């Protein structure tokens, strides 16, 4: 019997990544292409991945050559079980009746410049206090898993604060045991308080974005001091500022309406600080129209306290206006005496009082009106004042003002009358002193004829009228003299001047 020439060759595929790696996209294990050249010169192509093997059985005796034709960029080395050709590293084996089973191991390793890789990652601070912006402890992941132990790294800048830090790991293993590049990513060990973390695995960047603390409720208040009710409607806009900064109207904070009776408003869920960690000071400004951009208190109010705060107090401030009083003269001399006006006020049904800020005003001859400016028009509760004047004269002897009209004048109007700001002085002539006339009889009989004595007058600067009747004083009785005993006549209570104050010259006929 003749034995069949049947042998077996096993080809093993091994990948040796050395010891350290590389950042890259995770891939499938590489596929390596081989040819098996047979003793008759034919060949068979096959493929293997790291860790796989292929068995060729029932082979005729003879020399076989295993060759890796596509090493996927790696360095291939051979290890076989046959040194027929003087070496175990040429991938050649010879099957014989005495050695029917051989194997070839093909090992791939990266080239020297591809065995190790450096990984560079970044840490970026976005917002928050500058003091926070220091290098944090960074961790390295390989294929999504934290490496243990963690390899050492360097960081730049090595100390101090910065908005960006660069982390570098060197000499990392590039490939796993199947020839797949490791994917390296980074992450910070602890995310700082008040920061939100994002990680970009492609750019190896960890970003901390500051998230300011939130104020759940901000309340603003309105207070009123004095003034009428109902209160005017006002509107609050919310503002904020950081120390040393510029004020800003809070974006998204709607204008709040405070109608009569509303004293508080609120805004919810606003940041306590800016993106750099600077604390905000919130405050309100008031305006009188909802869409207005001009700020200030309503008409006839002033902001008495609270500017730059969340509590604004408006104190009523009476509107002011000029008040004018008028003087009228009726009859009397052309040159009028000096008088003085004092201004008074009262609310409807209230007590009369002097206007405290209104000085006494002098009206010299020819002055028919006086005006007080910037006079409050209401009391503290907004009730309108009724204004009036009193007339005074100066008593030089007493050194004081005395209420009343000048001598020989009658006053009307002013305080307590229908014309409270109009005072009229009407001339009233003084009465003459009693005038006594005496009839003298010289000699003659005791029985005298009856005669009448009559009072006459003419204006100073004039002369007696030749017509006695024209000068006769109206209303003055004629006194009868009919004896030598009762020879006097007296007249009283007649004006000493005419309506223009010109003195009368009295005489008797």
C-alpha cells in the first residue's frame, strides 16, 4: 500500500500593538490579505483579522509559502515551524511524510513612528468669576472608559488664571490588540459649582459655562405720602447694575402696572449675578405711560426716597401758580395813600390762614395789582385752596401793620366777600367841625327885624358865587334870628370835602 501525501498548514494572525496609543476614530479591526503559494506554483488568496487563523488541510507534500500581501500599513514579521530553508522566519514550510503538520504565524506591529501618540485637549472657561478660571484636574478616557491608573499630563499655563488651558498626554498606546486605533477623550474630574459642562469628543474640549444663581422672586414696592385719592396709575420698569458697571434695563422683565391700591409687584426667576459672577443690584424706575421711555414721578409728586432701590416713595407736591390781587379806588384825592395786601388761603369749609410763603405786598400810589409767584395751589391732601387778601395800613407810631382801609375810605371786597382778591376803597369825606355864625346888632332899637343865616360853601382854590343860591349847602337849614339875644347859628355833620377830596370853604350869608 502507498500512503497518500496529505498534510496540514495553519496560518495564525497576531497583532502586537507595543505598549501605548493614539487618539482617533474608533474603527473595525483591520483585515489582512494573504496568499498561499503551493508546490505546483498555484496560489490561494485569503484574509484574516488579528486573533484569527486559517487551516489548510489535505495538502500534497511539498514547499508552501505564506505571504501577507496587504499589511494595512503595519510591519509584518513571520514565524514558522519549519527550518528546512535554514530559518523559522521566512513563512516557508515543507510538508513531508515525516512532517505533515506545520504552521506559520504572521505578526503585525505598527511602525516605530506609529506606535505612540500624544493627546492634546483643552479646557475653556465661559463666564464666571475670574478667580474660578484655574486649571482643573482632567481625566483621560480610552474607548470611553476611564484609564486606571491615569497617565500623567502637563497643563499650560501651569499656574494662575486663564480662560483656556491646554492639557497634553504623551507616549500613549496607539492601537489595541486587534490593530484598531484607540479613541482617547477627556473629561474633568469635578464640574465646578454654578457651571454647566459640555464635552466635545472630536476636538477634545471641555467647556464650563457659568450659570448664575437664580433669584426666585424680586419684589418692588410703591409708597405714597400725602396727595389726593385715588392715586394715579404708574408703571415700574426693572433695572440692574453691577458694582462699577453701567445700568441696564432687564431684558425680558415686563413693565408692571400699579393702579390705585396696588403697592407691590414682582418678577420671578432672574439671575442674582452676571455671567462673570458679579452680583446684581436690582432697582426700579417709575414712569407714567406703559410704553414711555422717560422716567419720573407723576404730576404733582416728587420722588422723596428710594432712588436706586426697589421701594419708591412719592410725596405729594402741590402745583404752584401766581396769585394776583387787585386794588380799586372810588373817588377821593388823585394821589392815593399807600396800602399793603396780605395773602390768605383756606380749603372749602376749612379755617383761613396766612399763606406762609407769601410776603406782605405794598401798593403805592398808582399800583392797582400785586402778584405772588409760585404759590401752592392745594393743601397736602390735594384740596384746592381758595385765596383772599386783607388790606393793611402802616401805623408808624405803633410800628406795625393795622388791618383796615386808609383814613376817609370805606373798604369793600377781600377776605370773606364775593370778591376775595379784589379790594375797593371808596372815599368818604370827613365831617366838618361845627360851624357857628353870630349875628351882631349895633345900636338901634331892641325890636329887630327877623333875618335868616344860611350856610354856603365853595371849593378851595375857587371863590364865592355871585348867585347865593348856587353856593348854598344842600340840607343845611336856615337859622332865624329875630332878637338881639339869640344871635348864633350852628351847623354840624356836613362833609369837609367833595368826592374828590377837595376841601370846602364854608361861609354864612
